[in-house]
C-alpha cells in the first residue's frame, strides 16, 4: 500500500467518527444507538448553551433527531453510564470491558470513602434496597448548608461513590438528573463469566480506539479511553503479535500509523485518492474529533481551547465556542447562544482560521449548517452578530 497523505488520514478519521458527507435517511432511535456503537463512547457534560454536549455530538452526525431517544435508550437498557474518557454514555455490549474499572483507582477511591463513611453509606443502600429507583433529590439536606457544585450533601456523595464502586447503576434520567438503582437489578441477566480479564479489556479498548480514529499514531491512543501509556504499549505489542492490528506509512510521520483490519478497504481506497469528504457541521467541545486538543492541533492545525473557565475579559473567542467542520478541515469556531423563548439562534461571533478563503460555497455550506442547527433547536431566526471577514455576518444572517 502506498503511504497515506495527511489529507487521507483526516478524511479517514472523519469518516470513522461518522462525520463524513453521505446520504442519510431520516434519523431514528436505531441510528442514535448505531452511532454511539461506532464512536464507542459519548461524553456527558451538563453545560447547556445551545444543547448539552451528548445531544450536540449526536446532532453533528445525525442532523434533525429527537434528543429524547438518548434517554429512551438508557431506560431500555441499550446504553449504560460509567466513567470512561470521562462520564459517558456507553453501548451495553461493551459493559464487560468496564467491570474491572470498579476495582481501579476510581473504584478503589470510592470503596475507601464508603468504608470511612459507612453509616451514611448503609443508610443510602437500605433506602435503595427498600424503595428502588432513587435520585439525589429524594434526600433532604439536614445540615443547614446550601447545596452547590462543590458542596454536595452526603447522600449525593454516597450515590456517586456507590456508582463509581459498581454497586449502583444509572437506571434512567429525568430532566437529565440521574436515577439510580442496584446493579443487580439493572443488569439482572448479566453473567459475571462475561467479564474480561484486565489485559483483554486493554486490548479491546485499544482496538476500539484505532477503529474509532480510522488512522492513529500510538501516542493518540491513550487519551480516547484515558488509559495509561504503559498499558497501551503492552496491548499494542500483543495485538501486533496476534495480527489483530495493521500499520501503514503516513507522509511526514516518523512512526507508523495504526489501522483496524476491518477498515483496510477504506484505507486502501484513500491511499489511491478516494478520500472521504466531511459534512459541514459544528462540533461540541467534547466531541471525540476535537476533545484531544493535542491531536486536533497535530492533525488539523487547529488550536482549540474551551473558555468556559476563563474570565470573560480574558476570553479570545467566547464562552462555549463550537469548531466548524468544513471540507475536511476545522476552519474556525462559532460562539452561539440559543434564545428559545424568542426563537432566535444568535451567533455572537464567528471566527475563521487564518488563510481560510471565503467563497460562495463556504458561505452556502455554513449558512445551511446554521439553519439546520437552529431548526433542530426550534430557534429558527439566525442572527450572526460578528464575523472575522467583512460582510460575512450579513451574508450568513440573510
């Protein structure tokens, strides 16, 4: 196989992430489940500027879909929640990969805290055993303090640590609030014999990462599932020895690129110039294509930072900017705000990367994506306040 160009690597990664431009039927709940299986992971974040991150990640791939389907899939048992890249929705088929995590540093810390606070922990356990599905709001705070982001009541902490320790699972969500139940109730039919050995789980995590990234450097692999580099390197050695992964030469890379054997035909086609082409869309800051900021800079030359925690006067681009994917490149970012009562989708600013040429095709594509996103939010009036190129804001707002 001839060496892959960086253009081919970008196109293959975009396609592996389900962000390529291809004919799509009307979105369905089945399609939501399928795209989560394809990415292997859907990060959860509660910031809600135009939509919470998991819903926005799905929109970027599926277009106009019903966000309720995500919660339905969780309730139906097609998905589960646990800590992976971060707090994530995960496909139920991959539950056996995560059983060992209950005894990892996260589960270990949870077990230690629960032992040190055994009285309140047992009170919460007994409540759930007796009453079944439970949420944090079922417990009234009695210490007189005000509950805040960094000041949880004891019962909320217990629920979280029981969840981390694997005693509880999220049965469903209501208004995005977790509702917990005992693991043996949620996973009543799970056979512990299906749990993978730790090394086998690492091997599968690495395989899943390579598949989800299309083509990847070894150094990009650990971040996807937050694995230790040593565990990834050991897994790669095992997988190469077993011929379960393939390597390719990439122009400009000193080390080989890794590909999943199932993607060989797509890679060979890309090497011959048949490179997948991206759709035009906006990405969540927690989208798998950009959540590894170093990878985004390395491959797309896109220096991206979420400025939520940056004081307003020091922000360069905006509170919650969304990268713009266009023509297999990350060409800029928008700073949006959905005003639902007024039906207005406001773009406070649109910043294009240096060197991006604004032509009719770009304007038409970005304008179409803005209207599609606004329609999905039921805020049909698009107003672009500012754009870095003269006259662009007006052209996108017209």
